[in-house]
């Protein structure tokens, strides 16, 4: 008895998906619901479970290939739609050991490509790492735990560098690094490129300003001093989300989407704010649902949880969908002003720069104050300058008066 597993539509309007990593190999016996493959769509990265128990006889696509919905991904022999408990997997063939010693059963640790690459660069054997992810999968956090416990003697030996000037570019694996040559457009970079192409077609209208962040920083310091445990994850981003969420509720048209093909405008009831999170693989935007109904500590904890989930690749598909507006906290990277690009089909994105001491007029006098740059982009097909200016002013007023923001 043979069976096939085709690429399902795991997202709204999914047409294709990229094969990121096979979690099984040909000849391997799998159980029903065992993860088979990790795929990347234009919505998210996710694992697909096996619909049957049986032996994998053929993997139809290679890593980096693009599969269309309905195409066969895996062929099975003896596939039966049974529960995992009714079909115990057969062990992989054991490799013969030395005389007098038991044979060794080879296994391949489960880990995402980014984790494997980091482990290779650090000289860590993943077989020695205990995975805490789903199904024993090794996460970035697991690898970090191993690396922090290493002593200098554990570091891989390095050959002395030849004399001469240092290269002008980043070292391999660093920010902006890529080997010279032609590379396939794959992974999150491919998804980002396609999403930015769609977004760039939107006619953007922009507004920039700076806010006096004195009271914001003071409020954060007082809260952390009064309750250091509950406020352990409290960063300015939590205040940003709270302020933007309240302003979106005040100006519902900013919490909308436009569809020119159908000739409709949808004003969304929930306020779901996406936060841009950078990882080793690229940029992802997890979504904080009902952000306008959450309290400050709840927002801070959710921001931390989602950011960690993006970076260790455990973020759920559902947590990357349903956004109605986006925040880009590029100030965490040291930037001041930027021109954020709207995430289609949303109509607004709010960017926050780094809080730094800068000249600011206070009571008619110039003083050094911690200032917060704010840069907003909106869809000019729906949002005009008067609304954008009012929205920006409302966000800034809430951040400069955090007491009223917290007292809502």
C-alpha cells in the first residue's frame, strides 16, 4: 500500500511554499503527526506533519525548491492513517561498532538551518546539545546555553592569520556578509523581496517629528524601581505599542485596509499591531492581538515572548497573521529617522528612532532633552495629510504624557 502527501493550503491564498529543511529522510519510518518538512510561505515558516504512519520512499523536492499547492511532497510505503501509538517506528540501521562494543545507531539532531550554521561556525557538535523545542528540536536558545558554558579551552583551534591589512568587509557570517557570486533568492529574503515589491506600489505619504521623552523615561524608571520583577521586560517599545494602539482606536480609518480591485475599504474592529523583529534569517513581523486592550506589563511580556519566538524559529503561523498596523522600532539599532514602508494591505506603519539627548525647546529656551524621533508612513489612497498629522500628534501627546496613557 502506497500513499502520497501533497502540499496543502496552510494559509489564506497560499499558492506555493519553499522547502527550508527536510526533517525526515528516504527510508525512514515515520509516525502519523511526526514533523516531515519545514516550509516557508509568504505568510510564515511552519512545519508540516505526516498524515500517515509508514516508510518514506521518496522526497520529491530538495531544500530551496519551490513547491506549488497540490504537488506531491512525499511518497510513503505502507502508509496508514493510524494513531502514533499504534505504529512504533523501526530503528535506523545500526553502524557496526568496534569489537566487543555495541553498535551505534546514527541519528540526526533536529535543528533549523540557522542553528546548524551557528553551531558549525562555533565548532559545536549538535549531537551533544539537548533540544528543548518541539519534538526535541534544538533552538538558538539551546545553542546559546551551550556557548555560554564554554571555557577558552573548548574553543575551536584557529590557525594564525597571515600578515597583512584586515579586509574592509565584515567577517564571514557577520552583518552584510555574502560570498561574491550569484545566489538564489530564497528563504525569508525571498519572502521579504516579494512583500516589499507589493508594498512599494502603495503611494506613501510621510510625516516626521520628535517627542520629548523625559517623562516617558522617568515613568519607566519609576515603574521598574517599584516593581522590578514584573517590569523586568519593560522597554520603551511597550509604551510605543500602547500609544499607537490608543491612537488607532481614536482614528479608526488608520486601522483599516483598502482593496482597489474590489473597490472596498475595511475598517478593522480589533487593533492588532505587528512589531518588526530582526533575526539572523531576516525580518519577521509577529502580531500582538487586541493591543488596545492590554495593560503595560502584558504588552511588555508579549513583546519579549514574540521576539524570542521569532529568533529561535518557534513562532506560530497564527502569530504572524492578522495585523492591522505595524510598528518598526529601528531606534533599537541606533537609527534616528527613517522612511518606513507600509505592509500591504495595512495603511499605516509607525517608526520610532533612538532616544538620545538632543537640543529641544522647553519654555522658550533651548535645552538638552531626551528626544524620540517618530516617522510615520500612510497609504495616500486612503489617508490624507490632515488625518496623518492628527494621528501623529495624538501618538506623540500620549508618549509625552505617560501618566494619562497608563490611566486609560
